[in-house]
C-alpha cells in the first residue's frame, strides 16, 4: 500500500454479518466433526467438534429449562472446560454471559451481579482460597450452581430441543473493565463483535499458528474467551485450556504438541525463567496487555524458538484491535503493535480531533464491528468514551507509521508533567528494560511542589542482584534528556497487575506518594 499522508486507516465497507457464536461452532463441526477442538490437561478430557456442539446444546437446553432467552448468566470459575461449555451454552440459549473474576472480593462480586442483573451464577466452591460460590450466594435474588471437583455434576444439562434464533447484534456478554480508573464498568459486547474479532485474530496469526492452541489466559476476560475460545473455533484448532502455572503449562506444551501459546508478558517471563524444554512444535507466541519492548521480543523468541505476535486491545474492543503477524518484518514485530484488524477504522487524533501526520503522537481512536455498544446503565461514561460518529476514544497515546503500523507510546492520563516538560512513561520504561539487571519496569509521576511532578521508577530485577540506582541513573542519562531521568527508584519483586495483565499505575502512584 502507498505511504500514508495522515494517521488514519479506514476499513473496507462491512459485508454481511458473520453470524453469532453458535454459527462459529457449527461451522467448525461442518469442517470436521471428528476434529479435536477442546482439551483439558487438568482433567484429561477431550472433545471433538461434534461432541463439543452436543454438550453445548445440552447446557443450553438446561439453561432454557430454568430461564428465558435474554437472561443474564454469571460465571465465577477458574480456567478449565466448565467455563467454555457454559459460554457456548449461554450463547446457544440466546442468553447473556456475565464472566466475573473468581478472585473478586465480596463488594466486587456484588457490584457485578447487581449491575448486570444476573439471575443465575455458576460459581466454583473456591478459587485460590476465595469462597466465590459463597460470595455469589450472599447476593439476594441470584440462584447459585456450585461447581466442585465434579464440574459436570454442577452444570444444568438437559436433552437438546429447539433453540432460539440469536441475532448478530444481540448482547453476548457483559464484561467488566479492570477497574484501574474507578469502579468496574459493565462493557456490552455483541455476538457480531466477538465473531468478527475471533475470526480476524485467527486470520492475523495465519497458518503458522498451527492446529493446537494453548490458552492459560483467564477465561473470564476477552483475552481468554474471545481471542481464545472464539479464535480457536474460527481456526479449527484444538483449544487447550488450563489455569496458569509454569510447570503444568510447560507439560501441556510438550504433551499436546502445542503450536501456539497465548500468555501475558509476565507469564512468558515466568515460563522463560522456569527453563522451557525444546519445543519443536511451538511456532507462535501471542501476547499483549502491557508495553512490549524490542528487547523483550528478542529474549522471548530466542528462549522459545518461536515468533511473537503482539496485540493491542481492551475490553471495549473485544480484546484486540491492532495486532502484529508472525510474518511481519522484524521492525514491525519488534517495535509496534501492528496494523488494525479487519473491519476496524483507526485514527490518531490531535487535541482538536484532527488527524495528525504519520509519526506524530496523538490519541488512538477506533471504530468498527468489534467496538462495544457502550457501558451498561451508564450513558454518561458511554458518551465520554464514544463520540457521535462511533469513534471510541481509547485514552491511549499512539503514533502510526507511513505504512500503517501503530506504536502505543503511553496513556494520556499517565503523561508526567515535570518542570513544564512532558515525559512519556513508556519511553523511560523502554530504556530501563535495556539494562541487563532490569526484567520489568513501570514509571509514574508523583506530585512535587517545585517541579509539579517527579519521575519515579519501579523496577523488577532480572536476576538475584538488585539494580543499583546510581547505575540506572547513569544508564538513563546516556539515553534520555535530563528531565526524563527518574529522580527516585523502587526495587520490587513484582509490579501490581490487573486481571488483564496491565500495570496498576494508580497503585504505584499511591505507593510512591506514601513513601
């Protein structure tokens, strides 16, 4: 394509609707009813395409025996086959899924169930010591199905019968934001958005990704239940689901001969530290959720011997809107989050909303089928996020190359203003992780009466040796303007993260201000 003169890409006119989640499953059955589509290393169970459809229809029938189409059904489950079967069953029943983080605290569970209007919660007895079924049962008006060791016994099975017609624009899920900017909002996601995103994600990965996808990403989040569940169905791949822990994941990679692994950057770091065995079948690693640096890409690809695909997305975009391909040139794969997925308009806008030239930072705006229809019962927040022309204002700062690849350079609200100068945390973090003693870094600003804000860096050591503040300061001074160099240093074991693997900068600002 010719070089861009402005930082905007428009998707081709939308074709016919790609259907609903049930259609994706039925198409997979049509391609190969005996193809393996789901496996659970934790329980030893597997499903062919025909078996997965039969079980999903039986769950749908069981749900319809209890509630009418349109009902809101919550899940509070750890990774495994149960959340996948419930997700598919809810979709076939014409109901709306409300996935809730099973590590949520009582107030968070109550907020999610009440805001969504859930009538039924399918909840684990406990996850990581959290008695999540009891937390759901404490919310008046919500029926609870408790899932213990025998997960099959807890699900609502019934003989399949007639299923309702589901429209592509109907509500498929109410997903909750990570809550980094206040109380979690309920994001309305349609069947059309999920189907379009899963298909585009699989297409961008291409045939290199192979036929066995390992997904330890949380199935209560779009990374797990859209990019994972819908993406694998779209590709006709075996979807290997399991909770994240380094040893079981490494075993699954070997035993299931996994060709594509989906994991957040922090999870990839843990796997790399565990010393992965030779994995000749592994072709593609997929990641996102936080800033990925060229040094990280090089390290991960060297350790695993596989190509890395990076995405940028948010709950409001079904988990992905920009993505690199494993076949992209090295500069694109190492330095950007790729080009827009099919069916997405992207604009880099200046403060006045006008499109900026390529290479110029501005706010990332996106529009298209995968964009949320707004926040549940929150018209004010919806109007603040989505303008009358349908553009979602992400709040992220990005720049677009003349070839159409995007690089995310920070958050508007995270920009640090010190001594009258603007500092991008991402720019400083990219410099810090180039130091051999630094595995990860996060940079925030804290109030200061003289400078407005001071630049504070939190660093996670790459080995047993703590990085020296003096060495890190010298490292930064060689590469950054003086006003960008952190004035204060904190060495920490881990960075506080959201469930979607994003750094909790608000928590870091609180810690920095308190100390």
